[in-house]
C-alpha cells in the first residue's frame, strides 16, 4: 500500500510546530502502524532528514507508552486497540493519514509526537496505593474476595496509563485514568483503610493538572482497554463522602 | 582462571537463608538514612527494591529511561507467578518448587539461591495481595491457580493474562508511596551510560537525560542494577523496543564478570513473523498450552484447509514425544521440537514458519465462554495482530527469543564481582540455570527486590557507617563523563550511510542463525568472524542525525547497539566454549540419539564467568563450580 502522512513536527517544547507531508511507500498490510512509521523514518534517515520522534516501547499494547492522534482519534480508528497494535490492514491504499501528538494542557509536547505525561505519576503518588510495607502482609488467603469484586477490580486495574482518555476529552480531563485506580483499590478490602483519603487526595491532585469532567464519555470510547466510565461515578461518590467529614462510612 | 567464591553460607539447605539473615550485619534503623543507594531500572526487581529500601529508611535514587516507572517490560509478562502455597493440596511444597526449578534449569543453577527463591515465593503472593493486586479468584473468594510448563502441580497465580502488569503496578505504587514520602528520589527519562568505580568499589553512575540531553553524575554508597536481560541482541524478540544491555555491559567493562551469556531462552509460543520489516515478535502466553494442543500436518505437502485435515493426518508431536508432560513440556524442549518439525518442511502458515496451537478440543469440552474467560484478551490480541480469529482457526505460533538466563555474575548476596555493585532480577544470572521455567521470572524479580537484596545490602553497608559517599568531583567521575561524551560525539560524527536499526537487524540475523535454538562449532566460529566485521562497518558507516541536546532516539539506540555488538561476541564465545548441551543451550554436536540435549556433568557442571580484558576478542574465563548437596544430577525427562 502507498499512503500520504501529514505529521506534526515540533523540534522542542517551546519551538513552533507545523505539519509536514511524507509519503509511505510499499507498506505491507500485515505490518503494524508503528512499523509503517519505522519505514518512513528509515526513508527520512536515508535522505538525511531527522526522523519523526514518537512514543512506543513494548509494541504489544500493555506498557502504555505509545499513543498519538490518528485522523483526529486517539489511537486511531480501531476500538480497544492501542496505536502499537493497530495494523495497516485497517487502512486502504492511497489513504491520507493525519498524525498529531496527544493534545491536552496536562500533557505538554516534548518533541514531534512525544508528550510529557508525568502528571499521571503525581496523581498516583498522591494516594494510588495501599500502605503496606514489605514483609508486613498476612497470608494471602486470609481475606476472601468475591470473584465478582476481584473481576471488577481487575477491569479497573487494566488501565495502561497511556493518556488516550485525556487526549480524547474535549476538556482534557483525567477522570477515567484517576477513577480506574481509585475504584480498583477502593472496592477491595485491602483498600478500605485509606479509601476516603485516597479519593480526596487523588481527585485534588488530578484537578491541579487536568480539566474538568462534563460526562462526554469520549474517554471510554477512546480507551484501548475498555475502562468503563462507571468508575468515574464510583470515584465521585467516594470523593463526596470524603468531603463530608464525620459522615464517612462504607 | 580463578575460581569464584559464591559466599553460600554453611548449614543445611532448608535453613541456610533463615540462619544467614541472622548472621548478616545489620544497619540500625536510625543509621539507614545515612546511606544513599542508587537503583537503576524500575521493573519488578528495581521498583520493588527501591520501594523496600525506601521503606527501610535508606535514601534511594531510582533511575529509569522510561517516561514513568510504570512502563518497564516486566509489564508484558502475561501468564503468572509461581509460589509454593499448595493452596490446592496437590502435593506442592517449597522443596518441590526448588526441585522443579533446579531440574527445569537443567542442573546449571546454584542450589542455595534457588532454595531461597522457593522459600520467599510465598511471601511475594502475600505482599502483592496486600497491595491490592487483583489476582484471579474462585467463587468462594480464595485465590485461583493454573499450571505451567515444567510442573505437575497447580502453583501459578495470575491476574487474567496481565499478571506482569498487575505486579509491576503494585511495585510502582509502592515506589510512588516512597517518592511521596521523600525516601526515594525518582529520575525518569534518565539512562545510565557509565558506572563509576573508585578503589575497586562501585560508587556512582553517569546518566543522560533523554529529553534534554543533559549528562549528570550521581554518587552513592552502593549501586543496584535491575536493568533486565539482553534478548534484544537478536533484534527480533519479545522484548520491548528499548530493552538493552548497556547498563550491565558498562558494568562488565568496569570489572563485573558476565556469567553464562549463552544461556538464552527461546519461548515456544510467539506469533511467527510475517515479513522482513517486522520490528518485534509478540508472545502468546505459555498458559495457552494448558488448553491448546500443538500440532502440524504429517505431510509436508499438506494443502487442505485446517478443518479438513482429519485427526490421523495430524501430528501432535509434543503429546507423541512427551506423553506425561505433553503440551506442557518445558520451554526449551517445546521450542526445539517446533524447530524440528518446521525444519522438516511441515511448518504452517503462508511462510511455513509456524505450528498450530489448536483450541478446538478445549472449546468443545469447556465451551467457548469458559475459554474466553481464561484467555479472551490473548485471543483478542492474536486477532488484532494476525487478522485471524483463534476461536475459528488454530493459532499459529513459533519460538522467539524471550528471556536471558545469563547475566552479571552475583554471589549469594546478589553482589557482583565489583564490591558495592549488586544485580537483581533478569540482569543477574543466578536462579534459572540453563533454562527458566514459566512464571518464574516474575517470582525471581520480586524475590530479589522485596525479600533478598534489601537485607543482603545491609551486610555491605554496615561496616561503612560514618564514611561519606564519594563526591561526584572525584577524577573517576571526570573520566566516566568524558567517556560518555566521547561516545556521543563519535557516533554523531560518523556521518555514515546506514541507520542504527539496519545494523541491529543484521547483527540479530547472525545471532539467530548461529547462536539461536541450535548451535554448532562451525556456525559459532562463523559468527565470531562476522560480528567483528559488521561492527567495524557499523563504527564507520552508521548514520545518526539530529543533536545530542534534545530527544534523539537514534542517538539512544546507537550506544545500545554498540554495546550489543560486544555482548553478542561474548554470547557466541561462551556457546563455543560450553561443549555440551543444557537447557536453552543446544550444541548440535552434543545430543542423544533421540535428539535430546546431552549434558556433560563431568566437565561442565560449572558457571562460566567472563572478565572483560579490554578486547572483546579475548575475555578471561573464570569458573564457579556448582556443588549439589541436595539434588542428584539426572537426565531431565519429561516423557
């Protein structure tokens, strides 16, 4: 297949950006989207042009490093698929594809298609854990957890931290990411002791960096792991309880 | 040649670790804050070590080249983590896990380390559950288990097909808690490019900020490397794109011995490559072998559609050759068996480069829903990559480089041959011998990081109480930084004609052809002449564009590939020196009549540890004798 790419190039955080047009020739439909970009970069290097920087690592949809806007959609047209697992058979010969970095105030651009997502780490540091020192845990089977709860916690825990939810949101909000961690830990017995502090702290740090949620639902649609916006409702409920001090009860 | 001292404590195997914990020197809780420790890498081993050291009160600096500590490739482990809990009463025990691991490693690992690993395996599960890791549960709410290759008990704990992700996130969260508490200073986007050694002790590192290009010096009382393995030497592997051996190779060049580099694991169940430009191979979890049946057509010229090939024309070769383990034969054995049938021309798929992994029986026995519940995300992943639906047609799989058992030589304390330099997780060589069993990598990474290193490092630090750390103005830091800057300037200045990836791919082909699943003297000698020739070309013809002062992935890669060239040579030399077959190291000259690996315990029951001599063509060989007090060396049989 042959394709035309319009790619956002930006030399650094403060440099002006622009779209450049490149041709991708002889692309195999079985290759992945990022392998197509590898090929374009090989051509650029051969021509003496600086290759396009993009985020990627595991290339199997789990590390959460990759991500870009592909024709205006976070991670591109295929549902439940991170950019690295998108394959060229999804496109047609002759297509024009527009590539942009995640666009959100909370994710400043570093270079080309690479953004800074460190605000996500700040949210986790504010309470996305259970306080339990190494060596202080009781036997693992002492606390039975209903399969249904464990499965739901796993649904939330499947978040890969890629940032597509923020990129897809018209408000640049990070509710889906934050709620996935809050909900996972707050629904498990292990997470009860810190339940309300966790919700309060994580929501407040989130709001320092990201926009506000207006229930558009774009985040859920863009999420490569299918994280449900139900978790946002769970987080909001715990946050509300946390703010009414003295009325905390599970 | 010197004989290495593993510092394995005396006493009965079963109580060595408990006794030794009492014997080791301690650092008083109030004194821990006087020590600084550098931890490089934030995968399972690095993150768990940094978090635990922080909890204990040490001042920790953790480094990762990723943009976040949550991205290391531990995250991609799918199947599970072993522990000797015996929750299912099927006869498991610490001793059985120890025994299986020794046997699975083809009797080339250190008994005392493996026993300790089996002992702490149960603590890992307790710890992770307490952190909120959502392991799979049964309806009664207790933990579920599955079986894995090389074991006849159900001891593998799992979180859907994302066990590595969940364990890594648990460790990342524990680490984040320490970052918030101020005990761990986390440096993201920082790649270690040099180790600094003063008076024979590891005292610091030099890093490059991958975003700004800034070069920085960091000093500490001890340095811990949890930087993973080197499967990316093969270019095509199941590793993430940025996995590399630079940290351990730089340490090797500064005096850390490299043990058993030829012990590489080729995983039996990856998706076969579809074309020349493929950038990586994707693993399909070994857990699929619990319910999938592996076969190829009996006739190399078979042309019927899969569904039309009747039972009698299919060869379920693992079930045929290894009736008691069947499709769950260990990884090295399953991989070689696949190579044999593909080499016979009986491979499947458009390039005839795979074998079938068929779920038709499991779907008819358990129902589609039960199969989807267990493996749904893996089936979806397969379909996304290949465009084929594994509920309807069998998966196609083929072996791929996946794990490296070799690594920096460490003693019982996980200390390398450089005092003050420790190696944990896949970066060291210690626990898996010549072959690692499934679901044991996560176990080892977390065992080292949570339960071993945080205690053994105290024994090194305690006598240094009151001594300040070396300042970063020391001349050794000047030299290390000059070395780093020199390499960057060199590669930016070559101005050649070919990309870094081109050279990496060519190097990978040489290694895969001559130092892959089957090795022989002629091939290894050929590789040892081709690799230096290609490296020479690389040094004079590689093209790295852009500058050193910004994000530049070509520049990141060129240094890693340069180090990989030297490592690749050592892998081949080690493979040539080890005149026997064991585990993942299969020398074609040494096989039984049935084509199984033939060990030579008389001459090779030792670890080979290589010392950098200043010239990659002539490393110095050292040995650690493997003494088996507990286990009788036998020929592995999975029949």
